[in-house]
């Protein structure tokens, strides 16, 4: 395939030229499946994970349909500030083809500058639900001209408790609109949301990419909960080169762990939802530049973050779901590079890890690190993991409740 494929899907020459300039010459599967339906005016329910090209799958036809500057006619809702800012970055690049303006309205950033940007005139609004509701309540934004709405990562949106805010936003949007809903997984809750907010949407599914790539090494270390921090310190000492993202379940856990690592002379940055936008930007800049070797984060960092060449991902806490695991480990071993994903599992987390194994179709090898154990022999660990795996395979899937981010 080449960029002519984009022309054949109905995209105009200026857009195709922009794609050529930024090196996009081959549509991804979600782009091939979604763009024609969107251009035809249909609503769409799409299953596509991060990294599949879904951002361009909705931005390209939005820009094509808007054609020229006007009132704010497109709204993209994203669950996290990082994802919203990443979408805005892409919208600014692609929007040059039609001289369209876009703005991101997200929490943690200066609301005054966002209001001024809106008043100067924008075509595409990319927002997190909380900040957009704030602007609506202040009567600082009008959504009366919105023709196209995108709910990106709808599963994440629901999981983070944004449904009431999304519904309040919908009350301010014309009932006659075109809506696209994208989600990594189409759960019953996502299907219910689609039924409530869309009219006969076309269903588009993109097969999930395998979790395991040839360049990714995955290890599981059984360890008692209180020994996780010493084990992490040992891993950092043994791997003196490369960058680490360490994922915790909670914001408090991230802050506590960052303090311990800092005391032990490791350069650390912290990323979670309690940090202001300027603090989050500074943390990412520090990590990207190599000034901070370790980024301690909650799952807010697993989606919508584009940091190249991360060598190690450590699941300090076992993630709540298989999707979270996939997004976490997907931060490393990218673009053909090597990478390592390590999960520290306590005895009480074994059942959750087994559920992840079943959902991903993998069986992780449990291996010990000298001096660290959860009190069982290697044979006992292996046997317990097999039993937990069998039990989870014979029961209905259960997704543990997520901790506060």
C-alpha cells in the first residue's frame, strides 16, 4: 500500500500531502476500516487499542469533513490529560491541510488561557470531561455548533467514573450529530453507552496485537509485599543502564515509592492524577531527557504517553486488568528495540495475575531473585500458579475494582 490508498478512501490531496510529509504512507487496519464509514456520515463503534492508529482514524475524516475554518464543530473527549494533549498535537499537524484550529482543554492547566483560546475561535475541541464541564458551567464555551463527537478510550472513561460528566456534556450538544466511540475492549458497559448515545453505529473491530513481541522479555518475581521495595532497588542496581517506568496502583503508593528511590540516590520523576499539568509535563520532560532515570507512575501514564526507548517496565503492583498489563508493558520493546517487563507478585496477587494470563493467553514464568522470596519453594510457586490458572479458567471472568488514581 501507499499514500494513494488514503486518496482512494476519499481523503483530499492536501491531507494526503501532509501524510506524505510526516511519513505516513500506509493506512493501519483501523484506518482502513473506519475512515470510509466516517466519511459516509455513519456513526461508529470501534474496538482498537492504543498504538493502532485510531487517533488518525478519526482525525483524518473529521478534518476532511470540516474542510474549512468555522465555529467549533468537532469535539473529542479523552479520559486523561496526556491523551488529550497527544490528540491535540496530531490535530494541529493534520489540521494544517484545511487551516483548522484546535485546542486542548484539560485540568491542571491555566483555565484562563484555555478560555482565551476558545474565544479566539477554534474548530476542534479536545477535552477531558472534568475541565469541559467546568467551562460549560462558567458559560465560557458553546457546543451548539458541534457536529461531530468522539469518545476516545470509552472503556477508560467509564472506569474512571466520567459517565455522569459525559452525559452532562451531551446535554449541551445538538441531538443531530455524528458520534464515534472508540474503546480498547467493547464491554457490556461500553455497548450500553453506545446504545444510549449513538444511532445504528457501524461496529468495527481490530484484532488485538499479541502482547508478546520477540524483543520483549517478561519475568515474574514472587515476593512478599514488604520486600517489593528492596527487590526493586536491587533490580535498579543490577541494571545500571537504561530507563525504568515503575507502575503502582495508587497515587499515594507512587509518591511513597518515589521518596524511597530518591533517598537511595536514584533520579526520579513522578506522574499521577494529583500532579498539576505543569508538574506532569516537567516529569515527562525530565524522563525523556534522561535527567530522571526512573518514572514512577499510576496507570494514567500507560495510555497516551509517547516516550521512546524505554528499556524496563516494572509492575510494582500487579495491574488490575489484562488491558492495564498490555498498556503498561507496551511502553517498552517498541519499534523493534529490546525491552524488559518485570512484575512483582505477592501471594495475595497471584489470582489477579492468573486472570491476566488467561485473558492474554500467556503463561508467565515465575523466577526468583537471589535473596528474595515469598516464603515458598520454586515448586510450590509453580504449583500454586497452575492451580490459580485452572481455577480462573473455570470461572466467569472477573475484573477487580480499580484503586483510586
